[in-house]
């Protein structure tokens, strides 16, 4: 998923949680470095947009 700011979030399929692989504490608030549920991600960083699979490989 991409959040409202254009940042990438990836889902852990086993746990059903979301993380920001590009998290850098100097650029993002600490909350972005946490493991979030879908509801937390949508409420705090929405709107969310689905990605094409090829975007994740870049």
C-alpha cells in the first residue's frame, strides 16, 4: 500500500500487520517504525492506495 504521503507500507501475510520498509527515524515520526494493524494504518496514514506488483521491486 501507499499512504497519503506516498510512502510504501508492506503487509506481513502471516500476521496481517503492516510495516514501512523505508522507515528512517530522521525522516519519519517514530510511529512509522512500528508494526501496525490495518485499522491503525488506515486511520493514521490514509487514504491508502493499492500498488501494482512491479512497484514493490524497485
